[in-house]
C-alpha cells in the first residue's frame, strides 16, 4: 500500500468527539503495550506518528488517522493495564463501547496478541465480543522478532487454541522491528474496507 497522506484527524476522549466522515474505518484493539500504535506506524510508514511508549497505557484516547483521504485507521487505548484504577477502567469501558457498538463506518477490527504469551481472559473476552457483534476480525501476533523463527509457529498455534481459531493461517505474525508481513496486513485491511457491509446486530 502506497501512503500518500496521513492525518491525525481527531483525538477523542468521548463519543461527541468522534469525527463525522464516511471513510471506512479499521480499529486496532489489544492489551496495553501489545504494539497497536507501533503496528499503525509501520502501516503508515512513520516512526512515531502514533505515539508509542515502553510504559503501558500510553494511548488513552481514541485516535483517528485518515490515510490517503480514503480510509481511517483507529488507534484505541489498550486494556488490561494492572496499575489502572477502577474508575479509569470504567471510563475506558464506556469510551470503547460507545465506539465499537455504534460506529457505522467501522468495517473491521484488528486484534493484537503478543506472540510470546497465551491470550488472557481480557483477550478472549474481547475476541468473543467482536465476533458476537458480527465484525470481521484479523488477529495479529505482535513482537514476532522476540521469538526465533523456528518457534513462531508453535506460539501461533497456542494463540489459535486459546481463541478457538482452528485455521492458524488466519493469525498473522508481525514485527514492527522487522516490518514483517506489513504488505500482507494492508492487503487484508483493504479487503475489509472495500467489500464489507457491516450492520450492527443487537
Ligand atoms: P498502549 O497505547 O499503552 O495501549 O500500547 P500499544 O499497544 O499502543 O503499544 P506500543 O505500540 O506503544 O508499544 C509498546 C512497546 O512495545 C514499545 O516500547 C514498542 O517499541 C514495543 N514494540 C511494539 N511492537 C514491537 C515489535 O514488533 N517488536 C518489538 N521488539 N517491540 C515492539
Ligand atoms: Mg498505543
């Protein structure tokens, strides 16, 4: 995918701030620190346009990035950061739900899982929730560079088992360090934004 333009259209802390456009959107979900913002940067060929940090909990708002003035990549704050207070967790839940439940433009969700770890309860709940609402979902196993090539497939299999995905080809290994599978991920995103007509089911 050739990137001609990228713009951070909106940093939204609540639903009234979600931008009004008809660009198809893809959202990135996953635990804090799993590499959502880093994946986004790799996709748009920028180093730190979406701000990343070694400290979990970096992204606290929903950030809307328009790409080539045709589609939107949406960076969500991560879940599962242990130091978060109950009040912050509730605020996170409200913000995420208000986006994922009602967003007509949302054509698909990318769920990120750290390839080194078996998905936790939060990950499984999120995956089931995405499927329950009928969204198309792409699962990406991040930080693949932290594992030797020979062991990656075994870790992918563990991720698939925990999420109930029997076809392991549906889980794409990724590394922002190696830019591993960047083009393949774009191909998948383009299919979602071009063909899916998602209607929310309650
Ligand atoms: P929150 O915004 O807190 O939810 O985190 P995030 O999911 O956006 O994670 P972020 O992209 O900020 O990355 C967290 C840390 O992991 C940073 O220090 C990144 O440099 C590192 N990281 C992200 N992706 C990779 C990767 O593929 N390989 C390696 N080795 N490190 C990575
Ligand atoms: Mg982030």
